[in-house]
């Protein structure tokens, strides 16, 4: 009985933790914002922590969209510019935090269907140093997803 209780707590905290860890990196609370009906593009956000060596995100793919590109959004004068980037590097001992509103994000191009709050979809991240890491992205409002992700950093 005690073992079953311990397993239940472990599985529950694992489901709530919503992160993936390898020997070299951690991906914390991947999320995407809901899209309006008919939207063809969306965005996903992840926090990438590199442990003892740098990691370089070089690509991503998902059955939720035809393509996934690494993008960066920056102010250029008084206009927000979004551009495709080839890689996102995270230095050893650092965490790169993706959030709506600017900076790096994963652009989901050609969505197969709108992203609906409460749903999830698989996403594969490709790192130069170790290959593919499979994650599950939760569809949440911007504030809810950002706050949940922020809560995973201790």
C-alpha cells in the first residue's frame, strides 16, 4: 500500500512538473498559446537549461504543424521584427527562458488545426550535441503558461 501511495505521488508530481531532463539539459514546462479558429500559425515556448556544457537547439518538428522554425523577435526602432534563426545556444550553467512578447520562440507554421486551451501536442527538439529530445507541449494562456514555467525554476 505504501509503495502504491509513493508511486501515485511520484506520478502526480511528474505530471505536474511537466519537464524533460537528459544528462546534458533540462526542458521546463513547454507551452503554446491557444490560436483563434482559422489561424495557420502559432508559437511554442520552452525553457532550456544547459548543465555542464553548452547546448545548441538546431531544429524542431511536430505533427501539429507542417513546419517548426526557430524565431527571434526584437524591436527594430519602433517596429517589432521577427526573423528565422538557425540555432539557439544556451551556455553551460545557464537557462534560456522563452516567453510570449519577444525573444526566441518556436514558430509553428501550417497548423493542422487550431491550438485549443487544455490540449497537448508532441514536439521534437533537435540539439547539435545530442540529437532529438521529445517533449509534450501544453496549450495554455500566455500568463498561465509563463507563470507555470517560472514556477519550475528553483
